[in-house]
C-alpha cells in the first residue's frame, strides 16, 4: 500500500488534509452509533418478591391481565361418541345357509315388527320343515297305536306293559312334534316344506344398515364379532352416548344426572343428555370409567358414530375462578402472577379445587377482583428467575 507523507505537500495542503481526516473520523463515529443513538429501555428490577417494570416498557403490552371471579361453576369437557340405542336395536344374522332370493327392505325404510326384510332359498331350513312334517306323521301313527293298545287291553288280549309302552311312544312323538313346529315357527315357516326362509324384523324401527345382495350365498357361521350383520334395525329417535370419564368426574355422572353434548357438525348448539348407567371398573390403561348416557334425537340431527364432547358443570361454593393459562406448575405446587399495581408483578402460591379445560377453581391464594396474568405468564416467570439469579450473583 502506498504511504502518503505530509512533508511532500505544501503547508496549506497539509492543513486541508488534517481537517478532512477529522471530518471522516467524525462521520465514522456517527455511523458506528457513538453519537445520536436512542437509549435502550430500562430493564425490570427485583424488589423483594416483586418484579417491577418501568412505565412504558414494551413487555407490558404482552402481559394480559384479568380479574379473579367468584367461583360458581366449572365446565368439564369429556370425550364422547354416539352409538345406536341397543335397547331399540336388532342385528339380523342368517340362522340357516341359503341363497338370497329377494330383498324387501332397504336403508332408511321404516319397518314394523314381523315385517319381511328378505327371503332366502335354504335347503337347511327345508330340512327343518321336513323334520316338523315327519314329527307330525309320527305323532299320528303313535296316536293310532295307542288307541289300538287301549282297545286290546280292554279286551284282555295284551298286557298292561304294552299299553303303557304305547302311551310313552305317543308322548314322545307329541313332544318331538312341538319342538319341530316351534323351531320352524321361530324362523317364520308355516306348514309344508318350501325351503323359503324369511328374514323378519323383530323390532319396529328403521333399517339403518344392509349388508346383503341378491344371489348372495350365506352361512350361519358368518356371524359374530367382526362380521357385519345382514340388517340392522334401530330407532334413531333415541341414541346412546358413550363417555370416557376421569376418576375425578365419577361423582358427577351418577345415573339420572344430566350433561350437554357439543358436536362439530352443529357449532354453537348443545343437546341435553342423561346418564343411564356407569361401569363398576376403571380401565387400567386409560384410567377412565365407561359411562353410558342417552340423548333424544327426534329431529334425526344426530348420527351414530359421531364424535362429541360431553360438558359437565361442577358447582363450587367458595373460591375464585381464573383461566387455566394463568396457573403455573412448579414441581407439585401451583402458582399465579398477581399485579397489585400497574407494572408490578409478584408470584403467589395457590391451591386448586377443580380444574377444567378452560377454567380453574382456586380454594385459596387469591381474592375476588385481584388482577392475574392470563397471557405470557411463562415469559414473566422466566424473567423473574433471571432477575433472582442476577441478584444472587450480585449483578444488576
């Protein structure tokens, strides 16, 4: 790099260069913030247990306050699901093997008890009809034999033992006929052998599910858990509600108590339900209790398998209510930040009585009307810890 020596220049030029150098250094100092820079805002200071912010501190805009309210009730949301009312539901499976000949009902159709839903051509059912016909013929034959034996016994031709044997045969034939007829009658068959098995509705309601097609081959072993029924008949005007309740909410879900259902399909609207039964065992995996409720559905707005939220109201006599975001957990103790006056915050240990999804009822630690930090309380706690650590180290 070339070095400029002032001695090579005349005296007036050296003076001009010196003045220019001073001007350049002044401009560089200004660019580097050595003059004219805005002062940084003063930091919060720790005074005893209180964290004090200077007036106008930008962080104060992030700390939202809300007053503690008198405790009346806390909303407790629980997960729930709608299912068919099993007291008004029938699932139909094939009792005999056969082929679907005719389908007489479809989904959404209202049916009465005893109405034919479908007909099957079933050789197995024909065999049951033939058993009934054979039993009727055997009954007629044994009845004639019994009459003959009684006449011979009266004439002294046969022994008493032969007549008694005829009476026993007639009684067995009568019992077999009653059994065979009852079996055929249970599945809708009448007199004669036609191999036509009718699937009938056992309850009045609506066809809510159909799982068979014309010409489909069916077997009686195609039934049980995991296998869809041929028809599901139910009354959608009433649905069951399956609720998973925590141990702390068991006392609120006694049979007969009410709750409200909230569904994503109908925002802003709630449906009232009533608890019908409760399990006597707690699921060891989820630590929840299965509760069954019932909800009216006369307008058919609710559908089975819908997911819902059941809302309970826990009444509290004393205490104050604050938003759940205001309560912090340190180990096994709960804390909130209280603002006794603007810009001043202090931690306060509290004791919860009931905790919901949105609100917490505090048994002690707060008074009604005290201002509590409900937003960015974690940020304030972090700054308080930093100030305490600085105070212990002797730093400002």
